[in-house]
C-alpha cells in the first residue's frame, strides 16, 4: 500500500550517514529513506562530515546535510546529534527520526524544542565490548530516555521489543519492523578474486566492523586448526577507529593467512556473496544483523552464534553454535568445507525493504495525524 502524505519532511540523525558508509544503521538508512521519498515523504539525512566519501548533497532523492564533528567514538554521536536537532529546529522542521540508543539520549532536547520524535532501537549497544563503564552507563540512560521521550519507537527484533516492555514498561506506539535486505545481485568478479587469491566456492565468508563483539579473533582461532580442503577464510570489513583490538586483529589475520579485502560494497560485495561456500557470523552482540540477512538472500549455508538476534531469523538448529565456543565453531567450519557445495532457500518475505518502507511510512503517518 502506498501512503499519500502532505510531504512533511523527516529529518534523520544517529547514523554516520549515507551513501556507502560502513555500518548496519548506515545500510538501513541507505535502503529505507530513498524508498520513503518515492512514497511521497521528504527526507533529510544528517551525515557526520568525517565519514563523507564525497561532497554529494543528495542521494536518490534524499537530501544530505553534512554536520561537522570530531571523529571520536565517545563524542561524535553526541555532538552530531545535538547539532542535528538544533539544525532541524533552525530549519523549521517538525519531525526527527533518531537512530540508536546513544543518540536518542538527546530526545529530551528535541522534545523541548517542540519536535516530534521517532526512535529506532537497533540493539542494546551497552553490551558492546568496546565501551567502558561510563559509556555503557550513558547508553543505558539513552535507552531509558528514548523510551520516555520518543513519540514512536521502532524496534528491529522481537527480543528488543520484549526488553522495552519488561524493563521500561513501554508498549504504546512501539512498532516491530525488521531490518531488511535487497534482492540478491548474482555476479562474477574473476579479476577481483584473482587479486584476493581466492576461488569460487572455496572460501568461508564473514563480514563486519573490526570491533570486539564481532568475535573475528575467535573465528580465526576456530578456522586455523581445521583441514580446510583448499578453502580460505575471508573477513570483509574494516574499523572506524584504529584501536588496539583492531590492530591486533589485523596482525592475527595476517599471521594466519586470512584474506582481508577491507570494507567491500557494490559489485565486489555481490561477487563475494555469490560464490562463498558458507557465511559465518560469530558475534556476541547484534540487533538484527543485515550481513546475515544478505547471506541468506544469496542462499548461502550459514553458521551463526546462538545470541537472541541471530536466533530471531529461525535457522535450523544445527546452524547455530554456542557463542564463544571455539571448538563447536571449528566443528561446524570443518563440516562446511567437507560437505558438498550447495545453496539453501530461505523465507525472506519479512525482510523486504519495500514492505519495511510501507510499515515505517505508517508510523510517520500515525505520528503526523496525531500531532498535526
């Protein structure tokens, strides 16, 4: 169903920005907001200037506004969100969509300035290992403030919805709308594979940011002792901040002949997903991982840790391993390289971006009706 609107502009913050910027929230926004524009909404995404890959001021109909901020994992989200809220008020905006529990800490400011707030909860970020005690306390406060001050909340998985109900008593105007994934784009990239030193069907693939909760170090430990039968391990991704963990991970990968193609997107990403033998997601924390959904859309066999967000997609039980159990993961990796090369068909209908855009538009429509 296409919703007709009065072209009320939605301002978006809490993301590093679009397009082509690494991260789950960033991918979410890059897919969602152009679709909302095509449905009649005006949308402005505030981009953190240090992450801008070009000087573009629009993307598929979405206005992009760069906001200056320091590239610092402890301060950038707070500074960027603060400036975004003030800029929205200065522009005469009425509606702001804040992504993630850190940025939504500033929802009281948005309310004080008379803005109507939608908050998308992408996961309990205070569970991430990269944060110190003070940062985790701030993130928990952000989650509470978002539940207290947002007019509408979107959650990307049922476990998050359950936490908001049980922990904060928030159930009114809370909408379960899953993360999405575009249709698979099967393709070849022989020259790229040659440069990486890999062959079709002879590599195990994992994707993500180089942060502790992705557990790529454990994945390397699990892969190293198996009989690879000619298969290699490929970990696509990079780091936002080159901390000690990221440096140690790169060293460990290089010492164990792991292929590190860096942050991949576009045709190269499609090619890696097209020809992988299987996909592995060993994370200890996720919201609803887009990389896992992408792998499923390419019909890849999947190995995933048994955290709630991964269990949400309802894979067969033998696809899961106990999070942190390196020996269990090794057994599944050995099985993946020993088994015949195959493809699996999953039900991807809940993760269709057009459907997700319509569901999000219904949230906006309800908010605009309530507060016109």
